[in-house]
C-alpha cells in the first residue's frame, strides 16, 4: 500500500479518475479520533528508532505494508531524534538541483518531509 498526499492539484487524477478503489484518510489536529492514533504512531516511531523496521525504502515498504502511515511515523521519528530541518532556501536550492523530482512527486516529497510546499515553490520561483 502506498500513501499519496492528496491536494487540490492532484485530487481529480488520484481520486476521481483512479481505476482502483481509493481510501482517503482525513486528519486534523483538532480531531479527537485522529488523536487516538497518536500513541500508535509514537510506538511505531520508537520501534523505528530502535531498528525494528529496517532502513530506507525497505523501512517505508514494511511500515506501509503493515498498514501504518509512513509519513506520520517518519515525522515522529524526526521529531524524537531532533532531526534538524533545512531552511526554505536550502530546500529550494535542492529542488533546483533536481533532488526532489518534478510535479506531484516533488510536492509529495516536500510535504512528506514536513515543509510548506507553497513556500518552497515560491522561493524556487524567486531564485530562478
């Protein structure tokens, strides 16, 4: 199972025009049921830190195959490990170098890393 961040830009293609059934998971910080899964994400994140889920793409595949939201788990891992965030300028320059791909893939990757896609893209446009 793969997780795709749905946006206004890709909703038509990814949801309405999909040839396969689509499961949408809506989440918000003010949502009580959403908050109920937080301890599960915390537990899986701690297991990741302890090495129980492997590394890289293997980790992502295993987490998604187990039915967990990889992005939520990885964001929690980053939070717990104090992974420093890069500046908007650093990410924008990486985008220009092609390190984040193009189109929806770029947007999904930037968003999955916890960055504001619109702010990054605006900075890319300024630098170009």
